[in-house]
C-alpha cells in the first residue's frame, strides 16, 4: 500500500492562500489518479481536486477557479494550491491515491485547514 504524507495546512484569513503537499512513497507516475478530499465536522468527505495519470484534472464547482492540483513526478509529490480561501473551506484535507489494476485506494493522515472570517 502507498504511504502518503500531507503537509502545509494551517490557519489563514479569508481571502488568503495555502499550498498543501502530499508526498508519496511510490512513483506517482504509475498511479491511476491522485486527489485531495476534505471533511468538515459533521459532514461527509468530499472530493476537491483530482488529477489522473494522463494529467486531466477535475474540480467541483465549489472550488473551481480557486484551487489547482498539480504534481511533480520527480519528487513523487502532489500539490493543492488554494487561493481566495473562504471560511467554508475549513476542514481536514486528505490526500488519496488510486493504484494498481484494482484501483486500490490509499489515504494520508490529513492536514487541518482553518480559514477565519
């Protein structure tokens, strides 16, 4: 199973920016897809950004135009650039990797993002 370690969370004022990083133990070049999810208290975990092995990206409307997912294959790291942050973006952010022919899912431990108004 792939080991994922997130970093970069913290406290930021509304309108500010943060960049999250997710370092993987394996070669992300071979991963089917990687994504960032978030979970706020009392809510279900939701997808905020996804990037496939072919480089295609996918965002929900709630973050489209504000968040950007990217990857550095040489560093086996995926990033989430978050701009124009809003209080409703407050959540624990998790990195996810889908690998292998059976799309095994691996998760990081999560990093807290708090946006103050």
